[in-house]
C-alpha cells in the first residue's frame, strides 16, 4: 500500500523520467548514461517512509533542506500539483526530520512542493518524521529526486557540487543522485568551469542535456572569454529570455567569438584581347588562385600553345628574378 501511495504521489506531481539519470554503480558496457527504472528507485525512496507513522504538521513549522536541489520551480507544474491536491488530497506524505538546531521545528528531507501547496491551501501537511543524520538526509533527498526524475542536468550537477562543497565524498554523492562515478565527475567538472552566479543567471534549462552543458563549460572556462561572458549575461535583454534561450544566447555568443575571422583577399578580374581581336581572354586572381579562360576563333589553338609552352614560360618567369612565394 505504501508503495502504491508513493507511486501515486509521483504521478500527482506530473513528473517525467529524465534521460540523465544513471545508476549508482558502474556497469560493464555502459554508454553515456544508464537509466535506472522508476520502480527500483521508488523502492529505495519508499524505505524511508515504510512502516512509519504519518502525522499532520503545520507547514509553518517546516524549514527547507540544508542543500537545494531545484534552481526554480515550474509555475505550471506547481499549479497542476496544487489543483490535484486541492481536489483529491495529499496522497503521499513528505519526509521530515527534527530540526538539528531549532527545537520544535522540522527540516524537510523531500516533499518541498507538497509542503508549499499545503501552506498555500491553508492545510496541514501529511508527513513522516524520522531522525536522520546529514548523510542519510542527502541520500534520501537525492534518491527521491531520482525516482521523481524531473530535475534537469544542471540542477543535478548543482546538487552534486553543493554536496561536494559540504564535504561529502563521491560515493555518497553517487548514491544520492543514483549516478555512477563518470557521470558525477562530468557534473562537477561543469560546475567547476562555470561560475555559480553564471549558472544561476542561465537557470535550470529543462531541455538542455549533459553534452551541451559540457561544451558550454569548455567555452566559459577559457580565460579569454571571461569578459565576454559577463557582457552577455549582464545585458538587460538576457533576463527577458526563457531559461533555455539564455543558454543558447550565451552558447552562440561564445561559440561565434571562438571562431577567428578569416581574412580574404579581394578577387581581381581582368580582360585581355589582342589587336586582331581573334581571341578574348578573361582571368581572375585571388592571391591563391589564378584562373584563365578564353573564347573566340583562335581560343583553342592559342590555349593549346600556352599549355605546350608552360615549362618554357615558367623558366623565363624564374629567370627574370621571380621566385616561389613562401
């Protein structure tokens, strides 16, 4: 029954599996990312609720987790969840722990949006209260997010980065995000190259996957692009774009700046004709290529003559003091 309720809660939240979810263990023959089933992940999250007493708490006594997993909330998805809970009630309890430093208060482990809905609806929130240490807290929070699986790549990367800054090892981070060591390494590399404030300005980018974030991080990480990044993200028009458009604007701006402008030599075209006007020639010179074309009555015989005497003409050219270009 608890499992059924948990899955129902996931459906209520209108959350879609995300392709960047990878297993917490390395697998032979693994490709870029390995997807762990929603059922398996929900079983792990379910263990934190299984067999526990569900109580009703005043949302005003709840504080958020000490580490954030979302950059912002999707207003449409939140309103859908709010409407569903208003009509059917809260199917799945949230998980909280006694606040480690504030008596009489609780800290949310997972279920932040359900708690916010209860607050806005003026209702009590159904919750399981469980004493958890910090490490177990972040693993439970991360695993529930992986089961819910609708966080974007950069939100997952930010979560991994925050955990590492808090002193958690890669094994713990991998367990929290259901991701293997290679996936965690890429996440941390992206957040190391792109300043946190720049990521915050861009936003969660729900349609942008891992590889494009890696490409952007390589561009942002170049010292020569530092001022260009600041110029692009500080432009007032940047904030008017959607989060995915902001990513594309920065990516395009840096990608075009990375391509050197090629200098081109103007192409010079001239005509030639002898006094008897039996041949008409047109030639063009671009500096690297010289093209000659002829027409009229003697064009064929004269062209054949030139071809047969190219060796002699070139020797005369060199004898006059000309030489090959370096």
